[in-house]
């Protein structure tokens, strides 16, 4: 047996540079940084009422972006993320109220609970195929709600109050809320953006477009899905902990409210699945619609439901999909564009 | 004796769940679609039935005769107007579409019928019971179980023996190959959904007779149907039936241990089956 050595002619790397940022991206990034600073500085320019409203908007954005990562990239359509929101919310109340830990430390400590719960849950749920996975996540959220309703540690069905917050002044609380809002957006949106621009981002986008093809190119689809599921659990946990810290009260129906799944699905589908821009657009639309039409109650939800249905039928890329088809000006560019400097 | 009673009540409860689970097993087996508005359709049919009974003084049997064809029509319409547009290898569009429909239906029902619980007057059959060796068994739950068994048997036979059943199984196995042999998959799908929702017409009448219905109840019915299908094993009609029995018995025994534990016991048995036998009790690995 003879070995032939195939000599490879040295290939000159083409003289191109990789461009990853665009003018629109630079403008958006500047605005995003300014926005985060303005958020963190809210106590000095906004009323307590405004801060509360903005906090709810930030929770919408965070939960929607987590759902977007799950459904838009990992192909994991969860309708039970409220399980992690409620779990972290309850953990905060137990740490701060029952165990007497400083509530602002407890917020971060409480994120351990969704992280730890997500691991066995994913191992259980990933056995369910496509649509069955979704209802499986819902069952888990129901189990959490029923367990909380029967658990004396969290005062069963009666719920808990965060009385320890009364030792802080209104201004101190506002500072904490504003800081947490800014941090929440930085972690969920900024973290997602960073993730999508990294090596994992390439793998994620490949997986979004076709999981089988991505796997054939060496993407570890199973591992990536698992990591996304845990990350989304922690992100939703953060939103839950912050939301219920502002609410000062938690009980099983509010902690594990399926409303959050409706909100996340509506925001992401209307705004545009698989993009960060879509989440921002969708969140703003939902937030404004909720202010203006919330008083119409049931009728308003009929319209929301029908809009979700119509988007799924006729416009699956949502509003951002339609915009980006016309104007190529991403706010959060994640593409790598090759530029030939000679040309 | 107390536990035997719980077992019997559980089996009877399972009869109710089987009527929900059959349609879901059929739709998932054929189209790989899970209709999130499954439970809401039951509630919608129930509320329509109750309103008709009130307005025209109809008995439960007459309501059943009206609701089943109405369910068949609604299923056909659902397939034509919505599901045919989203059926495919990607589960996301069908999920989102039926999810949106579910929210819209729930709130529409809330608007029309308000949040009150209602039930169907049953001309006395709902309160009659039979005494078998010291255990009192309600007549109505027995009828529910008998009807559920009959529906399962009939559906199983339809799938195995009829021309439509063969077309359906062919389309489920390979849509394109089935289309090549002259089967129109869309027509088959429309008929499958029509049958699935038609069966919900039975469930609607019995649910309204057995207990009460309110617009927000659909979610729980969807979850029970889903659990029964997974416990029994996907794609099998008798599997869904047995899964319903297992779920009913788990809840029945759970309720006997502690009233707050009943529904949770069902969920826990579901999770145990998922952990130890993900293909379901009767599914092939």
C-alpha cells in the first residue's frame, strides 16, 4: 500500500475584511446605551407611577425575548415559562421574607431556583415531540401552581407579602427597581445580542433555519437546545423576581399566570419572530394597546387572539419581517458581511 | 372498600376524559397537529347546547343530536379555514394559530355567556344511581363510560376497516406517497378534524350534564386530553382510551387522599410515565 501525499498549493487568503456593524446598528447601539442609562436614572426624572409602568414594559420585553430565543431559534415552543417566573418570584419571597436575606441580594439568589429546576425539567420534556413539548411545559407550570397552592413553606394558596420592603424608603426602592430594569434588559436583550454575534449565534441561526442540516454541519443541536432552555428559564426567573418584588405580593394564580405565555407569544409573533428588533416593536405595541384598550377586557383579548391567528396564517415574519424586507437597516446586526477593500 | 370506590369513580371519570382524548389522538396521529383550542371547542359546544336547552326546552338527547353535527361542521370549517394553511413539518404555525384561536374563543365566550358556571338540565338522569354491592354508581357516569367505549370501538373500526380509514392511515404515514395513489390529503384531513370535533359534541353534552362549564374551563380539558394521549401512547385510539382510564384513576385516588391533591396526582402520574416510558404505555419504542 502506497501513500500518496497530495501537496496543497498554499492558498492566498482573499483580501477581504469582515464587516459586522452597520451605520443603522451604530445608531441603534448608541440609542440603546442611552436608553439603558435613562432607565437606570429613572428615580431622578420619573414619578413612581412611571417607574412601575416602565418596569412592567421591561418585564414584557424580557419574557418575550426569552420566548423568542426558545421558539425562534431553538425550536422549543414553550407555553409554560410562567413556571420559572413564579418559581423565582416565590424564591425571592422565601429568601427575603422568611429567611431574612437582604431582598436586593435575594433577587439574584432566587435565580438559582429556575436554573436548578430547568435541568431535570428539560431532561423530562425534551422527550416530547414538537407540539406536545408545548403542552408539556404548560403541565409543568400547572404542577408548579398546584404544588405552591399546597406548600406550607410558601403559605399555600393564601400567598405571601414582601413586608421587608417597608424598611426602605420610596426613593431607595425606586433606585433599586430602575437599576434592576436596566440590568434585566441588559442581560436578556444584550445577552441575546452577544450570544447571536458569537460562534454560538452562527450555530443558533443555522439551527433556526434547519436543525437537521445544522446538526450535519457539526452543530450540537441537543446541547444547544438544553443550554437555551436553562438560559431562558433564568431570564424569565429574573423577570418574575423583579416583577413580584415590585408587586410586593405573590399568590399561586398570579405567580403562574398563563397570561405571560399569551403576552410573550403575541409580542414575538406580531413583532417578528427570530429577531431582537421584533421583540422591541411587539412589546411597545402590546404595552400601548394594553394601556389604550385594556379597559375593553374580553373584546380586547378577542382581537389579540385573532391577530395572533392571522399573523400565524398570513404573515409569519411579523412586522419586523415586513420592514426588513423593504429596508435593510438592522438595529442589532448579527450578519457577517465580506467587504473587498479594493473595490 | 374506600379505595375500590375511588378506583371505580376514577374509571368513570376516565370515560369522560376519553371523549376528549379520542379527537386529539386522531388529529395528532393524522396531521401531527395539536389543536390548542381543543378544550375551548368543547366548552363552546356545551354553552351552545345549554343555551338551546334553555331557550327551546330541549332534553339532553335532543341537544346531543344537534351538537354532534354542529361539531362535525365546526371541525370541517376549522380545517378548511385555518388548519389546512398551517399543516406541515414545522409545528410552530399550527400551534400559534390554534393558540390565538383559543384566546379569541375563550374571551368571545366570556363576552356572550359571562364568567358564570352553567350546566345542562338532564331530566333527572344526572342524579340517578345504581347500587352495586354497597357502592353507589351514578347512572350518568356509566352512560358516559359506555358511550366513550362505543366511540373508541367505532373509531378504531373506522380506521381499520373503511376506505376512509385506510386513506387516513396512508396520509398519516406519508402524505406525498398517499397523494400519488389518488388520495386527496386535504379532504382526508378535513374529515379527520370533522370527526375529532364531532366526538367533542358528545363530550360537550356529557360535561355539561355531569358538572358545570364556564368559558375559562377549556384549558384544563385540553391538558387532560393531552395527558391521556401521552400516557396511552401516541397514535393509538385504544391507547388514548386506556390513558384516559389511568388519568381518571390517578385523579380519583388523589382526590380520595386529599381534595387538593386530585388534579396534581394526575399530573404526577403523567410526569412519571414521561420519565419512565416516554413512548406511552401502549406506544412502540
